[in-house]
C-alpha cells in the first residue's frame, strides 16, 4: 500500500491511532530475543529487581509505537525512512494487558535542499495506556516523497553474505557506578542481520515495504532489503545483555556485583546508514558521565554514547543512553 506524501502534512496536524493490547507472551518473547533482564522475563524474578514487577522492554514499547505509527500516520504504507530520534522518554512501564494508543502531532515540515524528491516532517508522539497515563514520549523526523516529483533513485547496493561471528569470550570486572571510570569503553561484539530476521522483525513491528519485501526494497531509494531502525537498536540491546552476562559472572566470582535498573530514555539516536541484509554490525558503549540519584538512594544514573559500525568500518548507528545503576555495594 502506498504511503503518504510530504504535502499531506502541515504543522498542527494530529493523528490518534487505534489501540493495541500487549500480552505477557509478547513481552517475554521480545525479552528472550533481545532484552533478557529478569523484570522482562518472569514475574517472580522481577519482584527482586529495581522494577519489582514484570514489564515490557523499553525497546519493545518503542517498537509498538512504530507499529502504531505505520498503521496510522503512514496509512499502512511506507515512508522514505527516518534519520533518527531526537529524544525518547519512557515515562511509565508497559504491563501485560495494557492497551496502547499513540497520538502523533506534526511540529514542522521542510523540503530537502539537496534532494528535491523528498521532504522532512518532524513529529512529537505520546503513547498512553488504557488508564490515560503517558508511558512514552518521543520527538523524531521522518522523510516522505514529494508529490509529483521523481523520488530519489535506488542506490547501488551489493548485499553481503551473512557471516555470523563467534560469541566473544572476553570479560571484565563490572564496577559499581560510583567508582566507574568516565571514558570506560566496552566492545559488545557483533550481530549479523539476516534477511529472514529482518523480515520477521518488520512483520511484528515495522511493516514497511523496504523491511519486508526484497524486490520492493531494491526498487526503493535504499536499493536493497534493510533492517528497521528499531531492529538495529534491539540488536544493540541483545549484544549489551550478552556482554553484561559474561562480565557479571566474572565479577561475581571475585566480589560483590552491581545491580542494573531500567532506563528513563535516550537522546540523539541517529540511523546514519542503512543496515542491509547480510551486514554484520559491531556495537560499542562508552561511559560519558555518571550521577548519584536523588530519588533512589544507593543508585545512580549512567550516561553513555553507544555506536554501531558495519563490516566496512562505516558508522551506521549511535545514541546517548541513560540507565539506572547501583552506585555502591
């Protein structure tokens, strides 16, 4: 189904989605695939954590937002992609059984100066649960084709043969946040995006043609099947969790282990280049700042710059994260 054009939007336009209901099985399935923290996996284990109950991964909440955006604002069709998210905040956890509605408002529209076939629309979105409580907000930009103007041509793409990398076997001591060194860098290993995984993720969360159909993707300006930006972000989380699991085991054998909590959100997420079927993305995180929490004694906020680089050494992804971490034993 064709999507809207740039000319279909003007500042002040407001779109309210239909509702979707989140099931426990969906929450656990996403967590097992990408974010296996106890408070996303099991009610009993969640009670002993920072959160205290089973909740959806924030990345899954964002992906649900993408599903609602595509069905509503995109009219079930496709955009020309997004350069990124300026800021996203997880205000309240999403629980099993929650009914989610996305309200999206157009803030600004501007034509591209370098590519006359497209324009940029800046949106603000708010996701609410069935009780009318805001669970997520975000500000982001989407590219749309100009009506009556030839769209950008397909870029030349040679898709790589998927070459999954072996799981790293390195490990490091995980410090409590109060003594963590600013600038501490951790390589998180790599993730290979197969066509099958790209399509499976898109069917659930981001069913735009260039994520679903290799032939349609080849005709698009992307030039080939590429991963949803939220798939790229979820793969980052998968690599972070796998690396943290090794580091936690190594640290536990030598002393006290810091606990990790949830995230209030992130800023400046940029999808710098498409991630194509067959690409292998190496992820890295760098601690950029830390601050003791005034509302959670014994806890602090860790600020990090997170990046993804493809097999050609090209930066494809970055964002600045904030996460609650235990400050001291």
